[in-house]
C-alpha cells in the first residue's frame, strides 16, 4: 500500500504520510493554522479549539489536531467564519488571562492576540475577570515559578511531564474557570518534580517560567543563541545557549534533533552557572615556597617544558605520564595523547574511563570486536524488552530514561537488576535485587533457565557465534551449575522472578541491555560483562535493529576520549600501539619517525598512581581530571601524588588535585570552546563557543600545543579545531567520513567510513568486528568476592551518582539551582540496621573501611538491603574513595568501587 496520501488545504494540493496528524501536515507546509494546546511531541488534546477546520464530508467544525489525514481529504483552514470563531476563542481566553509580559519568555498566546488584533482592548468582546479568580502563584520549586493567572489550561505541561519525561507529576486541580495546575499533592517544592523543566519549554504562555537569571532575562540586552552539547552525562543532548552580554541566561533543549529531541534533565537545563562562577581559574599559578603565585603564560609554559625535559633526561621516557579528560573535546584529547606519545615518548596516557567502563570495553572488544554501544538511544522507545542492570538510569542518564519509559508505556517489558531500589523500578515488570557482588551467578542463572526452557536462538548461535554450537555446549556446561534454587541461595533473588525475567528477555522479538558502572566497577567486572554478552548471544538479542548491548557513558565525552586515542594500548580508532603497521600509519600523519613512537603498552590510571608511589613515575600532566576525589584508596593516591617530582594540573577550577600541583594552568569550559563530543550511541556532534573565557584562560588544545613546542616536539600549526578534527578522521578509520560541515545540525554515528556514508545506527547487523566476523562466547563461573563483611566491618558499601550532581561536583555544586535540591553527603542504611546499631536517622556518623574513614549523615532507607550501604561519591567533604580499595580487575585494570567492607559508628 502506498505510504503517501494526497490532500487539499484551501485548494492547495499537498502530499502527506498516511496516518499523519492534519495539523502537523499543515505546519510542515507553512499553513498557519493557529493552535496553543498542540505540540508535535504530545498526543492531541483538542483543548484550545483554535485549530478548527472544515473537512468536506464531515459535519461541523473539527479540531485539526485530532484528525489523521486520508486520501482525497479536502480541508478548509481559513474562511471568515472560522477566523471569527478563532478570534472569539482567543477573546474568551484573554478575559481570564493575566496579560502582563516581561519579555523573558516566548509567548505564543500573545503572538496570536496580536495576529487577531486583540492587542487593542477596544476590539475585545469579553471583560477581563482574571483578577477576581484569585489564582495562585506557586514559587516553592528551586527552579521554576507557576502563575495560574497566566495559565490557559492547554494541558501541554501535564502531557510534557507525563508523555515526554514519563514522570506524571503534574495534574489539574479544581474544575472549570477555577482550575489550575498542581505538582504532586499541591505544592511544587514538596512534590516529586525533579526540575527537568520540560513544562517550561513547552508552556505557550509564560505560566511556567524558570527562576534563574530573571533579572537578566527581562532586560533589553541583545541576546544571541548558540547550539552546543550538554557538558554533563554521555547522552549528548543538544542544547541552545541563550546568551545576554557575557552571561549564559538560559538553556533550552533543541527540538527535532537527535538524541534528545528537546528533552533535558535538571543539570542540562539549569547546570550552567558554573561557567561564569567567581571561583574560575583565570591565570597560570606556580607554587613557590608552598604557596601558589600568579605567573605569566610564558613563564609557566617554559617551566613546565624544562621540568618535563629534565625528568626525561634523568630517568628516561617512561618516567612521565598523563591523564586526559572525559570532559574535554575530542580535539583537546587528541592533541593531548599525541603530546604524550611524541613529547613524552611513551603510551602512559589514560583517563577516567579506567575508573568507570574499562571492564565493559575490554569484554566487548574481546567478544564483539567493538567496545561501543551497539544501538541508538531512541531504540529504547520501541524495544519489546529492556534489561537495565547496574545503572540508575533515571538519575545518571535521565534523558535516555525518558525513552525507556516511553517504551514501557507503549507495551515494552522492563527488567531491572540492581541491589538498590532506584526510580526505574517503579516502571519495571520485574526487579531482580541481588546481593552485592553476586551478579555473575544471577546472569548464569538467567542463561541456565533460557537453555533449560529451550528459548535459545540456534540459528544465530550457528551462524554468528565463533565455533557455533560447540562453543555453546561449553557455555552450557558452565551455567548448568546455576539452577534457580542455587542462584536464589547465592543472590537472594526468588526463583520465580528469575524465570520470569529469563522468559521476557529471551522470547522478545527485540531486547536491549543497558549496563552501567554497577556492573563494570568490580574486580570481576570484565567477567560480568562477558556474562551479559553471553546472554545476548545465546538468545540472538544482538546484531539486529532494536537489540544489543549498550553501556551509557557517565560523562559527556568518555566515548570520544577513547575514540581519539586516550588509552595506553591504542592510538585513535582503537589501533593497537603494539602493531608496527599502526605506528607507521600514525607516524606518517603526525610527520614523525615511526621509531619515535613506542610500541610498548602504557600504564593505566591506577597503575600510573601505583608507579608514582613506587618511584618510577616522576612527573605527570593532568588535564581536567581530579584523581584526588575520583581514584580509589585516596590515602594511597595522595601519597603517590606527593612523591612526584613535578605535577601540572590544567583545569577550570581549583580542585582537590590542584592543591598538590607545582603548576596550575587555566583551561576553558565547553561553552568557551569549539570542537566535538561523542555520546553514548557513538554520535559525533558539534560543540560551539558561546562566551569568552575569563581572564587569560586559554583553549586547552592551544596550551598542549605550546608545551609541545617548548619541549622540542613541535606539532603542525593548526588554524582551528576543524583542522584537528580532520587529522582525527585521517587516523581513525571509523570517523573518516565525518566532517564539521556534515554535523552542523545533527551528529553522525560512527562508523562512518566515507564522506557519503550516513553513519551507523546499529552495529553488527552483518558481522561482528572480530577477526572471524563472528562473536565469541566467554563462559565464566561465579567466584565469591575476596572483600567480605566481617565482625569489624559488617556492612558492604556500594557507591554511585545522584541526579543533581556530576562526578566530582567541580561543576554541579557551583550552580544554586542544583545545590538547592541536594548539597549534602549521606549514607543509606536499612532501617533494621539503624535500629540494630543504635543510631538515629539524620545522625552524624563515621563510615570506616580498611583503607580509611570519613564523616557523613545517616539516612535510613528501604532502598538498600540489610547489611548493605550506599553513598554518593560527589562530595569532597566526605570523599567516599577514602574508603574504596585499589585492587584491580586483572583484565581491565578497573578498581572495585562498588563493594567495600565498612562499619558505621556514631560521630564523636
């Protein structure tokens, strides 16, 4: 059947997709039918009645937003009768409406009032009554104000909250002319509203407006609008920065582009104040006699170059190392790893991926040939089954979670595996709550059930798995030891729930897995991800549209920093440094001798610190990372950094790490630079400069370039970031077809090997990236964790993120909108345990492990199991990583942030 239909609007022939909304078709074809309640992201309401039309063969006037187009439809959109009715509708709405307008928001209602000549009071029929209604103003939210006198009851905010964000916090109170919007039970600030601001963005009248920068927004200062990428998590939301003067005044989500289609979370919409914060580093600082003193750029850069050269001369190339940054652009990071490999002469370059998803990448590379997510974020909205494991997605990747919730609303099934209750559990069909550290037993139990019930995909195993059924039999032998009763004894998960989850996943037409740091940050993290991959392979839930394994990245450019080579074992494009052909290729592009590039795999993040402690690493260059808060076993990290002979830290704020530096260099934020980020679904997108940096802060890539020059390892003189990206594309094969002009509006997902290639939404559709083109099963057995609770340390501690903050809080705690929601450390503990140890909810406590001790506040909660704790890791005054250990996963070298034996005592 033809998917197109032909219709007429006011005699004009138009082509439309069959089943399209009539009002949407009109808008796309520039037919200016007025409306206020309609929005393309929402189900039609038909509340405002402004889009009334006449349709041949249908009686009366019909709201265009409630009609789907059909072949031969003839529509009258404008005639005197319809226009008069629209004017009367607007006039009536206006009588109940507070017309005051402070120019701080886009008022669709006011524009229609002007269009229909009702800005002249003489032309109005109905008297103004809004002052007599006593409509409330709710100013209790940290981020927004609701003024009922400006509300036209269009339902857009209610539907935005429910249908777009999946939160369903808003509803209508009272009836008729006295009705108004409420959040929760009536007070916005006491409701479950988390401040995402979707209602603000979709409100057509200014009834809901943001609080921050009201004084700036109402001024007549000219504004400019710059499209860029959110600097927080790895969803990679496109944002519009509204700039007035030299300040960011507002952030909007960019509608109609991937991955977010206008959606934002509270950090994305309100977490920008740090850019202009008074604490910003504005000039180089050199430590003299234990005190930091301002210095000029030439003095600082010359000192850095001379010290690094001296260390190389005295101890050799291997005595230097660098940390790149998941928050910096691809262009910054590319030059940083190039600097380490040419100027330092080694591969000792790593960054925070080693502390979050290293085990995920390691397992996926070995089993599938690629360490990146296999699907697109929007695929969650159409999946038949979604398994989310070790990922508090609603708080850590809120916009991705909106697609998950949309998928569930459309009939998809949701399985959540997490030892702690998270908000996504509210939407789950099955919640599996294993004890900390027992995930592999649980996953082997799922596979045991799938095999026993014969829910496997034999055809997929035979044709797309290396060694086919032979490899499957080896896996079958391993998981045979994990029948439901055994798994229940190990994990605490009921047998019935296990079987239900196995059935939902294996029998779905399209099933997606979203994994997270709850899986990866373990000493068995690589084996755990192998188990997830095994689960996908035996059920055929990968290598097809809508199925696969996806690790949502925790920071804005974790994916990109790896893609452009900030790893100790690979060049840009994941080309192994140990391969002589790769060294020759890279050397040619870099215009250096390939003998000058080391073929020795470098040290990872934790190994660098261990080497510094041992005395073999003497100097470090840290760009945009804060290991004195993020590294495990911070007491050991502190001693390691103190043993360095020379440390350079390049950042935007003073941090726990800059305190130990010999030289501090001021870099710039995302809003002050051009470049690119790569998000969790491999989408390369543009970052654009919106404001100037403070003081004499410099572009990060230019600082790196200058140090290289002074060390005697000059790089080519790049004119701008475009030239750097073009060099990345020349080295990394999967980015060869991407260029700035191709991603001007919307990003492209790699692999994109040629300029004409559209990018790749789904990986592995034809083959995997292994040598054979087939995926590899890696059967793994459950091994109990070496870290156990005992009489001295009776609890097991889990750590993670919360919605309102971002890793080290360097950025997020410098935003009042975010700190008003949350600004204090805590430890979650089960109420039974609170009672058993004789403490009270809210009490100051000490949490101690075999590594260290910190102070925080106790928070009784059923979210955790008895015997288990949870702490957010953001707060420098309660640095959780004083407690964690630096034992490493032998495969990926990641540390076990998710399982530490602790005790909790009263704070003396």
